[in-house]
């Protein structure tokens, strides 16, 4: 037999797939459809191990569903607009478009080397006018339908770069690149009215039963429904700044415990005060340095400015409350004003202690004595009955809320109200490399939509990136145009869309990427929703929420009839690797360290070093492994198999060289199975098989059943363990007779089908060597014979810390203690234990044993 040469093998079968058009998809109503996709990548120029894992997961699903008789759509494209391209333009003197297109070409080649079953005829790149012209038209239709609007909005402003920064780009109150303190500034921005769908987006989460619970919870919290009351506090005396304050609260039952009122730094009252009060102006400037990030504001020390103004308490005659400007109050939540009840809110209590406000408890915990109950340094936020609350005394918290609203409504100073944490989506960005917003500003006509006939509005190519601010705003000619309404001189909008705009509908473009419009209704109706979406949990909120909004908005303006774009969602874990640091804290590359009997040392100096944590691969920590090098060394089948073998997809995966080498040894073991083929065609007589042949046949059918079921459950590491068991059963069948040869050939052919979703190149080679016609890629999924699924014993995998190390044969449904004993007695496991007791042994009956050491 020739030596195993993965590169040659992969090129051979990839060419065959392309020749056969194996992954080209089209509408076919004779089959059930299955739409699987992974979150498309930003074209940085190189794939990383996270890509390899993500796309391999999707490919397993796509290939399995195809074999199971589905009409599969499995597309790929590029999320190609964004800031990194502009940074590259400044750093390297290249145009962002040229940099992006070159990177796409390089990454496309890398993905093709992995043997992924993409329909490349559907490839899209969001930076092309052929793509973004459609979203410009969508925006104008949103505008016409009242789903898009323009308003003044507070933003993070970098005074050096002269641009808006996202909250994530503000680090410790400073611009991530300039290093200068950011300012909170009002700019005119375009928004999409996602809040119109807040209730629907929230309620529909319950129906997303194939989404991870934690993602559904994150979406639920981000939308943030709050049920409470709106109430009005009137100014206690006449002043030049306000007559009354509207406040939203979720705890109207605590109104008798209010000791102060606070407004946000950008509340109209605060801004009015700052115009004539230097101290107030200085405090607002200090608050401005925090930027607009809710997380940064939450972490900051709680500070306030006493305005000297007061409001009257709506329920307690003659009582007044001081009005503060507070850095922790958010203008975007509720009304931008709160009343503070320190006894029952920790943030209010911290503020009250700092500024010497009164603390009056109005909720008494069960089994506490009203006469002696006090609040120390911890607010009480639990249930109880109301005290110090007039006619409400004795009510429960929930009954107190209802009574409070009833009282406020009767007095004409409040009412029940529901609000949401979700804010409208600001889509304006002061960047060049994005989709131009198709609006023209005319001094006479105002904001005028670009006519459909003039779409797309394309980006100029002759731009300068050396200066500050938006290159489009600084361009000498591009922004100057004529008003479409009156013909007078006018200016183009120089902001571009947030790049989430492109990723919020790309899955729809895949359904019909060559359509004259964005996509055809027929294609969208056939392919949508996406049956299985796969990507990182970092996109659990914004991208997924915006996409859910977009499908609703597009349905409202007539593009399709759909609410939820993604029926199933899998968020895969990260790929992690060991990190190392020297005694000065500097990160070291893995090749710079050596393990000795005494620990890790620097390879060159012999200096003892610290072996850091196993953590996410990161260039800064020098623990990145290049997928291209792995694929070149071991082959794509090995890389794919390892990514699936050691951990469930939703958990983090530790990259280890020993694990990759183990996966490669298994692929080479499969390669050698070709030597065991006899050329037989089918099993003639199962009754007269030897016990050994029957056992191999039984394991084959058990593997068909187990692997199919486990793919459905995304238990892909268990699939790999079962593939090892089947390959072992084939190798253990040493007999050389007609029955054994027939069983062996059948088992090898079946193994080629079962491993095809995981390592497709070696699968094609085994399938072909077994004398089968066509491609295993096009072969139907094998069906288990129920008569061979019943067994007295079963071979199950034994893992050490989640990694398959060996197998043991046990009686079906044997006692867990017996399974544990046999696993720990196996010589391979004894070697790993090194004389120690395991921390625990997890036994999944008839499936797997995991020894944790």
C-alpha cells in the first residue's frame, strides 16, 4: 500500500466533489429542506482555530442531513465592512477594498482546503455594491414605513480622532486608539425602531425551544421588560428650570421611603442648570468622561450634585425631597429620573450614606420586629409587609404595588406603565468602510431619500486616511450633489451604516443571491427559517436580536412573511491552549518552553517559567496555533476530527499536540483498513457467521444507530468515540473466511459512511476502495437493522478528563460500580492515574465512562 499522503487525498476528492457539483443547491419541493449555516467571518486574511471548529460543526450537520435525504442549503460569505480594513489602510497604505478582497481570496482557499460542503455559487461579500444596494433600498422602505428616523443622540466622542466610538471602544474612559478622555456629545444619528417590536421579540423567545437557555435569557434581559408606574413630582417652589419631574419606578410600593430624587447628567433639567451654574457644568463634564457605556457607568463610583432644587412628595403632605444630578442615572432608561428609596435598593443606599440622606424602611421582612428593624449597610430587597406607609401598612409587596398605582391614579399624579430596557438601534457610524446611508440633505427640502433609480450610492475610491474624522466628510467632492426634489445644491449623508446592518439579513440573500432584488419571496418562503445556525456566544445578544428585528421589519414592508429567522441555534465553545510566561511576566511562544522533571523551563536559558492557564487562543498571549500549519502537517481530516473529539460542541476545547497526533493516528488506521478489504458484495448468510463476525456486525449496526442519534443531539464527541469502537471491532475481526470477509467489507463500507460527515476525504477513499459506485457524499445514510441492536454486552469508550483513551466491554445495563471498577482496572487508565485516586468517575450506562483526575 502507498504511504498516506493527506494533501494528495484531499485535493483528489475535493476535485471530484466540484466536478460532480455535489454541494450545489436549488429549490426542490420533492424533498424536505434543511438550511444550515455558520456565522460568516470577517475577512481578516487568515482563518483561526475558532473558524475551524465552527465550520466543521456546521459541515457535520450539512453532510448528515444531505445523506438523510434532505435538500440542504449550506452557504458561505464574508462580513466584509468594518473598522479593521480602515486601520489596515492607515497602517499599510492600501485601500480598504483592495485589502478586503485579497483577504477574501486567501481565506476562501483556506476554507476550501478544509473540505467544507459549501455551495460556493451562493458566496456573498457585504462590501460589494451588488449586496449593499439592497439594504439601502430596505432602509428607505423602513423610513417610509416609520421604522427609521433621525434624532439627536448622546454618543462617545473622541476629540482627537473626531469620531464616535462604540461603548466597547471606550477603555477606562479613554479612546481605545487615541488614549484621550472621551466626551459625551450630542449628534444627529439615524435609528431603526426596534422598540416597536419589543413586546413581540420578548414573547417570542419562549418559542425558540431549540436555542440554548442562556442565550434566551440574555435576550430576555437585554430587552428588559419592566412593569411599574409613572408618577409626577412637582417642584416645591417656582424656579427657572422645571415645574415637574416625571419618574418611572418598578417599586411604587416603596414611595413612602423616598428620600431624594435624581436625574441623569443629560436630563433636560441637568442641562438647563449647567447653563447658569459652573459647579453643575463641571459635574456634567466629569460624568461625560464616563462615556455612554452602561457597564462603565455601573462600575463607577456613585456621585451626585445637589442642585438646591426640591420636589414635593406626592403622598406626604408638607414633605419635600432634594433633587440631585447623579452619574448612575441613565437617560435612556425610563424617563431619566428616579426617586431613591435607600432602605430597599443597594445603589440608592450607597448614595444616601454618602450624601447623608434619610433611610426609612418601608418593607418589613418576615419574623422581624417593626420597632427594632433598621437598615445598616445592606439594603433589604426581599419580600415582606409594608410599614411606615400610611394606609398601605400591612400589605404585601405585590399588593402594595397595586395599591400604590391605584392611589396615584386617584390623585392624578401617576399611572401603571410598562417600559423596556431595549433602546432603538442607532445605525449611524462616522466611518468610510461601510454602506453609505442613502440620504441627501437640502437646506430647503431637509432630509431627502436618494431615488431608487440612483441606488446604489457607492463609496468613492480616492480617499485619504491620514487625517482625523470621517474620510467621507473630508472628501472634497463626493458629498456634494443636487437635491432630488428641487435640484438645488445639497450634501450627501457622510455617515455609513453600522456593520450589524449587513449581518442582519445576509441569511436571506443566501436564499437567492443572484436575484435582481434582495431575494425572491419564493426562495425565502422555501428555505427560511434557517434550521440550524452555529456561532459564538459573543453574538448572543446584538446580532441575533437585530436579525430577529430585521425579519419582522422586512415582513412589515412586504419582503417576506416571517418572524423568526433561526429555528435552531448552537453556540460553540472556544478553542483554548496552554499559555506560558517568563519571570518578568512576558508571554512566551510554546516552542520557547520545554517540560522537564522539575517543571517548565525556557528552552534557551533554562530559566524556570510559569505555565499559565489553559485559555482562549490569543495573539497577545502567544498561544495561537495556525490551522494552515496543522492542515499542511496532518491533513484536514485530522484537524476536523480533533475539533469534534474531545469536548461537546458547546463547551471549550483544549488544543493539545497529543490530541492532534491521536486523531492523526486514527485517520491513518482507517487508511490501513483498505488492506483488509476482500472485494465481497454483501453478507450472504448471517445465521452461519462465527461469534466474532456476529460481534463485528452487531457493533456496526449499533454504531449506525448511535452515531445518527448523537449527531441529532450534537453529541459529536460521543460520535467520535463510537467511530473508534467500530474501527476497533473491524481490526479485532482476525478471521479469514467468507462470512468474516463479508462482514468486514460491510463494516468498512459502513464506517466510510458514518465518518463522512466528520472526515470526508478518508471516507471517500474507503468508500471507493470498498467497490462502491459514486461518492459517499451522495450516498444515503445507512439504516440499522433492529435485530442486531440487541446485545448481551457492549463496548464503551473510557475517557480521561473528557478525552477518549480506551474502551472496555461490559454487560448491557451493568451496575455503575462494576463499570467503574473495570474502567479503573484497565492498563491504559492505570497508567494515567499514576497511583492516584480519581477525583470522580462519571458513568453514562451503555454509553461512556469519564475518569476525572
